[in-house]
């Protein structure tokens, strides 16, 4: 089936896609992404880092966190809070220029940097956390986000936007089971994928096709995380579904994730998520397999790959989407990083993007760490398709899209 992109994206900022099942699923657009469990949205943001040494996860509070990441700008320091509380925050702005000069003013297939030829504020977020410990076994986390990104993330939730500005909010209990079984209940970002929601935690400014079209952003439900050994952690999830704080049917979605970290420089995450995601009465079960591997080759070089394979049933027919993304990050100097990304995304039946096509994407990002939590990114990106999918000027389409972007981010965290 073929649906040209201007019909998708002229209304996309509020409704994301004209495909009904897609609305409940892949307008997730996912995190990339909290401290107490395998959340990709803040796993890197909340941990201060020293350039250029790779970031590491605190196993006591993040038993199944994503792989180590090479340096991002050290968050600006701020006064500590009493009672074990921590606070985090970020602000993200950008300017993007699309050489297709789309008449709608929208960069096709992009979610958080969708505005063309405009100075735009993408996201502002503030979060507060009190992580549970062996001395205080109950904790919480709440992240509040504002701006077009917050609207986009929540655009398909059946709750009508009631929690639009609450990226996640949950209560945590650390039990004395094994090495510390932590149970979280509430709304939290998805464990799926290699990238977080916050730009600060990404190697590139724009999000990958896999982040945007292959996986969810967030869930509501219960999760449990348990370190099995020094190298293996497991997590289990019972959820309403994909991107719905309010369930759209009576079925529930389940997920499981295993994190294997055989060395300090290598980490592999394998996740599965499955459940009925269609409207009430739909029989199709959606399956998603997600793999993320990260290798910190040296303190100045890191590599990462992400593979997603998805399947669903619509009117008795199987629909499929799948893709692979490869990332690199080189710290040229302690304050300058270069990050290439390449990926292929096959939307065989048009389930994710509205058009049956194979998409490819190449991104090159130059990040300049200015200090005090400020990062400037310059980015070139080329997207191309097997179809004439990308809007070109007022009423034409072509198989490719080239963009240049300048992004400025700020991040802070308390000690």
C-alpha cells in the first residue's frame, strides 16, 4: 500500500499517521529513555561524566541499564538536595534546514527535529528522584517535560493528553530478594532501543529511524529488575501496551530484558515485547525483538549497534518491519566528538510509515562540548527511500531528503 508522505506529515504533529493501528503503536515516537531500572530516557543524563572517559552505570541503582556510553558534556553542577533527593534537567533547541524546501515546513520521518527553516525549542525537562536503598527501601521518580517533544510523545495516548507533561512517574520498592529485586509501578519510558528521548544522552542530534518508527516511547504498568550476577541482570514487565497510559483494550503486554556485561567495555542487551496492541476486539499479537550492543574500544572510541524485528497481525495478515542501525563515536579532543550513524529500515507492508518501502539513513554529527552542561551539535543527515516518499517543495515528491542542523542543549544534575 502507498500513502504519500504529505498526507502523513501535514497532520503528523498531532495525529502522526492516518493508519489507525499505527496510531496506537508506532507513532511513538521511543530511548532513548531511570536510574532504578533499565530506562533508556535518562540512563545517560543522570550520570555525570568526565570527558573523554566512557560513562558507566551504577549497578546498585541501575541493574539493567543500557551499555556504557562515551562522553557527553558534564552536567552543570548545582546545590545538593536533602533526604537523598536528586534533580536533573535539560533544555534543547535547534535550527534545521531541509534542502527539499518542503511546502509543509516539516522534515519527513523526523520526530523531535521536525521543523524546517525555523529556530525551534524541542524540549525542556526537569526530573526529581529519590532512589530506594537498603536503608530506605521505598523511592520514587518523576520527570516533567514541556515543548513539542512532549506533545509528540503523548499524541496517540487514549487518555487525551492528561499526562502529556509527565514523561514518567513511578514508585519504587527495593526488596531484599537476591542481590536486590527492585519493583517499579507507574509510567516509565520504554526499555527498547539504543537511544533516549533526551538529546543530551544521544551521540547524534536527530533520532534514528528505529527510534522513530520501530519501537514505543513509554509504558504504564509494573516492572521488576534483578541483578543475577556481576555481569548479568534481568528485567520483566507487565504493561498496558505501547504508548498508552490508558489501555486501548483489555489485553496486556509483557516484556523481558536480559543485560550481559562480560567486561567493563562490552555490553549486550536483548529484549522481547509482545501483546495485543490493536483496538478492542483485535486478535493480532504484536511481537518486537530488540538487540543493542555497545563496545567501548578505547576511552576515545565507542561503537554501538541496534537491531529491531517487529511483527503484527491486521485482518488476519502478517505485517512486518525490521531494521539495523550502526553507530560510532570518536573523541577527537576532550571537548570535540564526531559521531557517524548508518541504518537500514524495511517497512515491508507500510505499517510503520504508511508506505511500503525500504529506507536508508546516513548521519554525521560533530558535537562541541562548551562546558557547564552546554553542548553544540552540527549535523548533516541524508535519508533516502525506494519510493518517492519525501516532500519536495509544494506538491512534489522525491526519494531522498538532505538536512543540515545546529542544535544546542543544556543539562544539569545535583550531586
